C-alpha cells in the first residue's frame, strides 16, 4: 500500500517480528526509504493506531517539528483515531468535499 504525505509516497509494509536491534517495535518510519513498516501481528485497531503514529511522525518531520517526543506523537495518533471513529458522518462529508472531482 502507498500513502501520499506531503510530496512523498510512502510504502507501507507489514513485517513479521519487527525490531530495531534488540527493541521490539509495532511500527517504524524510514524516511530514507520512504517506507513505513508495521508488525504483521498487530490487531486491526493497533495497526490503524500505529499507522497514524507513523503518519504523525512524517507530518511533524516535514513541518520542522522533529522535536515532538514519542508521547506527543502517540497522543496525536490516539486523538486522531478517536476523532475518526467517533465522527464517521463528518469524516465522510469532509472526504466528499475534499475529493478530487
Ligand atoms: Zn514513534
């Protein structure tokens, strides 16, 4: 799957047993590869939250806010997920407005 963020298309890949060295990861952004890696065992809800987490990393990096810590990135990801889940009619209306015609 590809996600367009800013001017870059990121490839989203599921990986079995995702690690960074000894550290177990749910997700990982690699700017140099324009890739987002997700652990393949994540349940669907965790996969969505983790994808949003990595998307927030991309957005903050592209806008000069690499200083946001993991806690703030996670807060944004959980907040966005809650907003999307709690407001499906509003999200659909906005998507209809923003759709390329
Ligand atoms: Zn992170």
